C-alpha cells in the first residue's frame, strides 16, 4: 500500500511549531533550578522573540487573510485558522509570563534586588529619581495633546508611550500622549532598585500637562508589520532603496497593542479607536511592558552572581601561545566549536592579515557583524593600506539593515570593493579567503563558518569555525567570490556545495543513499529549523526503509515523528539552555564524507532563496570531534526536549543518576583540554560518544 507523504496529517504548522519553541524558552524562565537572572534572561528572550514573530509572521498572515488566501503550506491550515491558534496560545501564556516574572522578583528580593514603581520607593529614593527625571528625562520628552486641532500622531514600530485621560478646570475630558524615546533607559536605577521609566513619567505628567488633572493613564506599546518589501528590479541605487525601506518599516500596518491591565475602559476605547486593531491583538499585562528590555538588569555586571557562571572561552593548540595563526593553518586543518573555544582566532585571522604587508587580497561575506566590529575595522585598515579588499555586506539582513548600511559606506570610503547583495537572493554564507605572497608563490587561507562574524554573539551562540589551506577548497572559494562579484549565475563548484542550486539536491541524494542501508543506516541532522517539505518527505522515505534518523532541531520542525508506518524511526529533539544552539551539522554514516557543516537551515528560504555553503569535513580527527559533540547532545538529559507525534515537546529526564548537561560537560572538557595537552581526551566524553556512534 502506497503512503501519501504529502498528506497534511504528516506535517505540523510552521507558525504553531515556532510558538512551541518560544514556549520552551519560557519554560526556562519557569525553571526554579536556574539562578534568578538566568531565568530573567529567558523571559527577555521570550519577549524579543515574540516581538519579531508579530512583526514578521503574524503581520504576514494578516496580509494573506486580507488578500483572502486560503492555503499557505502543506499542512493546509488557513491564515484565519493560524491566527486564531496564535492568539489563543499567546493569551494563554500571559499567565505563565506574569507568574514567572513575579516568582523571579520574589527571589531577587532576597538578594536585595528590586523592581519598583516610583510610588513604591522610599521618600529618599523618590528624591534621587526625581532629580534624575528633571535632569535626564524632562528635557527629552514632549507632551502631545490630542483633539480636533492636534491629530493622533504616527507611532513608529515598537513605540513605547503613556496615554493619559485628563480634565481641565471646567471638568471637560482631554486626552494626551507622552512618547518615551528608545534613547532613554528602560529602568532608572537607585543602587539595585530598578524603577520602570513609565512610572516616573506618569508620576510627573502634571509637569508636562500644566493646568490639567490626570484622571487615568496607561503605558502602551505598538507593533507594526516590519517585513521590508524591496523592489530590487527597480533599484538603480540599492543603498538608497534600502534607506527608503527602513523608513517604510515604521509605517507598516499596526498588528499588536500592549497595555497595562485594568486600564480605564474609556482610555482603552480612545486608543483602539485611533489604532484600529483586532481585539485579539490587544494584550493586557500585569507586569512592565517590553520584556526584551529586562536585559538592562540581566547585563548588570555587579549582579553576575545571580546568573549562571560566565565561561571564558579557551584558545587551544594550535592557536595558543600567540603562535602564527597562518603557519598553524598551513600545517593542519582546524575546527573550532564556539563559544567553548574562543572566537579570537577568527578575529586574529582577519586582523593579522590586514597588517601583514605580504597580504595581497582579503575577501569575505558579512551578514550580521555588530555595532563595534573589530573585523570591519580591520578590513577598513587593510583597504586603506592598499590591499585588495572585497566584501559582500548583505544589506537585507533583517533588523541589521541600518547597521550594515553604516559599515558598507565606511568600507567604500576606505577603498574596499563592497557588494550589497545579489538580486533576488540573500547571501547568508559565512566565508573568508585571504591570499598572501610567500616567496615567489601565492598561498590562500580559508575560513568557513556556521555563524556570523560577530565576536559579541559568538560568546552566547554555539557555532563552528573551520580553517583550511586545502587547494580544492580554495579553488572553489575563488570561484564563489567571482560568482558574487560578477554576473555568473551558473557557478559549478567541485568540493564546496552551494545553494540555491546545489545544497538541496546534495542533501536529498545523501538521504536516499543512507536509506539504501536500511537498518544499518544512520542520519543525524542538526539545524535551527526543518520546514522544507521535500527534505521532510525524503526523511520519511528513509524512515520507512528502516534507516535510523536523529534530528536535533532547536526551533521550528514541521516533520511529525513517531507516525506508524512512516516516521517510527525518526526522533526529533530540541536543546534549550545556557547557549543558543546555532550550528548546522549534517551527518551521514555511510557517506564518503560523514560530516558536513553549513550556514544553511533546512528551510526553503535557505535552500532556494539564499546563497549558502555546505562544507565537507574530511580530516578524521575533526570528523571525530563533530561526532562526539552530536553524540553528547543526543544523550543530554537536562537541556533536551523530545517532540511527540501530538506536537507536544517533553523534557528528556535521566534514566539513572548520571546527569548529562552537554553545555556544562563541554565547558569542563575544553577547560581540561586547555590545562593539559591537546592529545588528552577525557574518558567521559569518549564513553558517551561510543554509546551512540559506533566506529
């Protein structure tokens, strides 16, 4: 009997799967075994994630609903059905968010750390905050009257403000707004007491609306559709059109309103009349709005003892002891696993090349680089010294467009050749090639990664960096850069695999090949998301053939495991912990190259609409390193969740007394490697690896 692998019953909805991921993030905020600020960190991540989800995904569904589109994906859920489930889930989780917040605050109180409104402060502290208000805030904020001659103002995306109901001496009702600019701190601070800025502005609102009495007030926040629509075909000047697009982001359709709970009903009506939102998109919170700004407290250095201990990344051989990084790469390929192994060698790789008079050219792709990037500064220095510097700086990197525009202009001014992107595609590949003169010959050095060239995020994201001087890899790298700087759309590489044309067929071929080994076959795919239907169907076929499949998917997974006769041999896991799991690692037991690392997730956008690179790892010691990492994660019983066929995720619990937290074990492992010789491998990790991957 043939099985219909395109049946909607075999797929989870993408958006609802994402909500499950954010629920796992929220579960960390509830986790009483974690220190209080570690829990608060996950509350901040949950809020930031939800902001982006509304700005992009919910906004997109609303546009589809408005256009009367009925089906959007293989699961066949309509936009209306998806929006209904999204609203239901988020409204339901509000109670969990609020209870987690209050629980964290009760623990912080025991540590003499507080979040208090202005009215809850002691007279002495009120005086301190009052001085701060008149010195730092009063000169910046403006009262906005709303009446027949003063229309309701435009509110930019993620605007935060106070709405006030006022009355004059004659008792006539008036309305006003006070916008709170992002340049102001979210919390004013007295020692370790944090005061939400809106409570301070609210208290002193009479100083802004003289002669009027406040009747009611509420803090509120709006979210708009922030998905940029760039008409590249009409773009003569791509920088100019990106700048116009960034301005348009603040004019997008309103999609969400957040309010303080128990707000005066007439004040709510005043806001909703002007903002015209679906009632389901209005959220009333009993805690301070804008959870993402809790980072201000989480990042307080003096409170570091209330988070998990920070781990100082280590530099291991062959990059330790300030050795020449290029000589080291010439001798052997090197694979780093961040953040356990420091990102500093990647920065040094670029900085030292920029300073070396023997460096002839530097080529790299940049996606998200950060605001104070030492890497971009090194490229600017190299260009100014006359080296040939070529940079593809992807201006379409969502929410990093403005920062990337700044760096693009700075690089161009320094004399670098800057490409802003490829028409119709995002360049998401992470690659750097440096060419030096060595005597009468040229020597090329290559870095390929799974994550961004961003030293700040490299300390909180797990990612992989691969260095090599292999000729075949460098020939392909040269072709790659010729492809992105020229007009060719038919570049053929021999060793590296390139999307949008190569990665998906390669993965499908490897899945099919591994399936041919039936019960002897084993596939492990580690990625952020699995959405691509063709890849999913290939995995279903492999499972039906008897092949064992382990998927470590941090976020969205539309594949349904454990379905009788279809996916009984597929297990899906998600790891949520101290570090954000980010590398894409693809393992096929019987492939000519067992392990591959990539910048590409298993999503149509990565495999079809982006330029990505899939890199084979061939050195036996590096392959073994990757296998050990995968094995360790597949045995984690502290941070790992298992996806059930119902769509629910369940924490994996220890079957015996052995506690396996892969983040903590790897911290200890790398520390021991740093303290001892590079040849020593702790038995604990080796034994764990052998349980899953038999050599």
